[in-house]
């Protein structure tokens, strides 16, 4: 009976496989327009820009999280623009208003797009510092990209609750369930209903996302498989992330657990030299810069960009040191 069950399981594993919507062949040079970035394979990635009226102190390239899109940065972008910074945010492949919505494009495609967009922005704003910002999955993309030999030409990074929940920190039954589902029903779409997980305490914002047709509500299993592969690589990249960085995490985060986040923080190499700042928010949820206390986070981000060695206004960096010391 056991032998028969093994044969059936192996046959199911061979029946399907996670699908990746990989980029096509290069047909032209990448171009950055006023409302979109066009990749080398012709893929169009819509862009939103919040511009400073005066020459900006720095230009920010922002990368959104899983199932989200560039509009995630609307309020933060407007705040930073009013304070002398210009922010670009684009829809990653498979999200927002791009083609093949909901299909996982592979981490190489996501990282390649980030690098290409960053280079175009650097060319456009040659004499201005470039900061790359990423939330959740976007933070994972930034972490992996910045540790590659062909890293984006960025001067610093800001990571909001980066997605580092790699398989090494998952219990065996979660790893097993994901593996089996990925190779038997990769096309199956799942929702978070019934899990009783809160991404933020900002209920009105969450309701607005529920009404937003561009925010993905049902996720393919193979997309979950893909983002887990990315999280594996992001956690592994932590010891090699030498870019000056501000890493922010909410202690009430129910999306990216505390254990893998602390493991990632302990592996960062540049904290002793003050090049990497960690901020922990006692009342922060996963969507830190959209929570009810978002303006506290906004002010910390603004302060750090203006002076990377000054203490954060909220004291979240001092709190992080105290928590980790315990």
C-alpha cells in the first residue's frame, strides 16, 4: 500500500510543474518614458512619478510588494516629493497593469527589470543620488539585486519588511505542502480568507485595496512557489548586502514572521560601521508606510535620507538595539 502511494505521488509530481512567464528575447534597447518603462523584450511596465518641484536631494526608485502595484507608494511619494525628493514606482511583471497578471515571471526577470530601470533613472539624473526602496517582495528583489555582480547603480537602499521567509525558517509541513501543491495543482488560485491575518491596522486602506481591480486577490500556487524561491535567495543574500540601508520592520507584522526577519537582521554585515540602520516599530504592521502610524515611519525615512548617521526621530532604531540586545 505504501509503495503504491509513493508511485501515485511521483506520477502526480510529474504531471504538472510551476509555470514561469519568462521574458521574451530582446528586441530593442530599454527605454524610460513619462508613464512607462519598456523593457528590452518589449514588455511595458507602467510608472508613476511623484516629482519634487525643486531639484531633488535624491531620486528614489520604489518596488512594490506581492500582489500589489506601483500605487502602493502614492501617499509616501507625495510626502517625499513635498519634502524635496522625487520618487519613481513601477508595476513589476505580472502585477498591476502589466501583461500576464498573476503569472510569476521568475526572480531573474524581476531583478533584471529593477536593474534596467535603475540604470535608466541614473542616466536621466546623473548627478543626483539614487536610492532604491522596496516593500516586502519588493524588498527581497532589492536585496538580491544589490548583491549581484551587475547590481543596480544605487547609493543606498530602504527596505520595508523585506520578504525573507525562506524555506530554512519554515516548518517541514509548510515546505511539504507547498512542494506538493506546486507540482500537482500549480494553477490553483488561493485567497487569504479564513487565515485571520492582518496586513495593517489601517482598515480603510485595506478596504480600498479590496475594491481596487489592480490589486490581486487570488494567488496562483506556482506564484507562491516563485515568491518563496525569491525569499530563499533574499535571506541568503543578507550577509552580502553591503549597501548603506535602512531596514524597517513592525513588531505586529503577521505576513513576514519575526524569526526569519531577526535572522536576516543578524546576518547583515554593515551595522557595526553604521552603514545599515535597523528600525523596529512596536505598533507597526506589515504595511508600515500605510499603517495608521504611517507618518511616524515617513518622518524616519525622510530623516535617514537626509542624514544616514543621525538618530531617527521616532527612536525606532534605539528600540531595535534594545530588543536585539535582549
